[in-house]
């Protein structure tokens, strides 16, 4: 009887061990499936991170380019401003010369007018003298 009970106990223990092995295998499969799922999520996150890093590099490059353009435009603005200042100075000098020329022209016109008056006076005297001589 004892041998029979030891055999049945042994068989029961073997069955229990088989069940535990099956459960452990199922648990192992479940854990492996969970690990695979985590790996897949990590791959997606890694791909997303790489994509975002590429976008950052592209944006940094665009920002650098924009900065260079802004610097160039600032230089052009300063250069144009300096040229405008020079033109304003030249304009003032030309306006001053124009005023001087206008004054000189007025003086010349006044002299011409005076000489015309003298010429008319002398022509009248000459004509008068001719008339008196005749």
C-alpha cells in the first residue's frame, strides 16, 4: 500500500510540476510578449526622436540662414543710411551753390538793367546831340 501511495503521490507531484511548467511557459510567453511590445514602443519612440532631431537640425540651419540674411539686410540698411546722409550733405552744398548763383544772377541782372538804362540815356543824348548838330 505504501508503494502505491508513493507512486500516486509521485504521479500527482509530476502532474503538478507539469502544470507549473506549463504555467511558467505561459507566463514566460506573456512576459516575452510584453517585452516585445515594449521593444516595439521603444523603436517607435526612437524613430520619433530621430525625426524630431532631424527637424531641429533643419530648423537650426534655417535659423542660421535667416540670421545671415538679417545681418546682410542690417548691413545694407546701414550702408544705405550712410549714402543717404552723404546725399543730404551734397544736396545742402548744391542748394547753397544754387542760392549763390541766384544771388549772382540777380546782381548781374541788376547790372545789365543799370547798363541798359545808361545805354538808353547815352543813346538819347547821342540822338539829341545829332539833332542839335543838324
